[in-house]
């Protein structure tokens, strides 16, 4: 994180709850202050760090399907159902009754 007040501010901004400090034994009192830091101790850098997004891969053979499944993933399943002759309706990426009927008909046949 760095040292001194800047390191402390960076540590606070990144959620570090324990900050370890070492002091030189110079015999002088520490007269430094944090007055130069903004009152909210905002990030002294100009870069905002965004945590990586969790990515999940879609396996049409094992993934659960629901109305929250993306249209591209629904189309993938619809294409597979079409290949085996079980698709009722068209490949449109919509999770509707026709799609559910196609999946159930395929499952029943298998």
C-alpha cells in the first residue's frame, strides 16, 4: 500500500482494516498530520478499480433454464431441439410456453 500518510489513505480506501506502522526511534515527536488529505480520504489516485465480473459459462446440457436465461442461450437450446426434431415453434430466443413444451417433449421422449 505504500508508506506514510499516502499509504494509510490508500489502505483505508481499499478496505484494509489493520494497518501496521513502524516508527524510527529518532527521539523526535511525530508532528506529521493528515491535514493535506481530503476529509473523506478519497482515493488519491485517478484510477477507479472495478472488481472483475463473475463470468459463467452456459452448458445447454446441464444448465438450468428460466425466464432469466439470456436470449442467446435460449436460441442455443432451441437449435439443439430443432436438430433432434423436438422444437415446437421457431428459434427466437424467447422462453415461452412453446419452448417449455419443446423441452418437456424432448425430456419425455428420452
